[in-house]
C-alpha cells in the first residue's frame, strides 16, 4: 500500500520561511514526477511546483524566486522550501506523485500553511 506522509506545515509571519516535506512509502516503482499543489478557501486547487526524476523543475509564476522544490530519490521524498512568504500563500498544501511504470498517481493528505500579516 502506497502512502504519502506530509509534514512541516504551520503558522508563519509574512516575510518568513517555512519548509514542507512529503515522504512516499510502499512504492515498488520509481516516482517520475513529484509536485506540490495548494488550495485556498473558495479557490481552485493550483499547481505550485513540479520536479521530475531528472531534476527538472517548474514553478507557478506567483512563487517563482521565492519557493524551491527538491527531491531525494533514495528516500522517495520531495521538499518545498518557501521563503518570503505572503498572506496570499495561505492554503492547504498537497503533495502529488506519479509513477509511469505503475501508471498510478497519489495524493497526500494536505498540510495547512498559514501566513499572517
């Protein structure tokens, strides 16, 4: 059974930093894509950042220059370092992973990130 364990959410003041992580366990196949999504109340879930198995990254325009996504393939873990946080970054952040070999995608349970002004 594949499980995604998220951690690192919390409350931070505007301008501060916070890191979240997502550890994948129980997978028999390599993870090709790891991403972070977020969803604020009343808004659509949006893609924040993506990283491939080869290390290629992509970011939403709203977080470019402030957020950094990385992964540890040996640990099957993806990280999101969030700097210069703004109140509009407040949302539930969800981990997403995709395995092409297994033809399966998985979602984490979500972790709350709140940025106060």
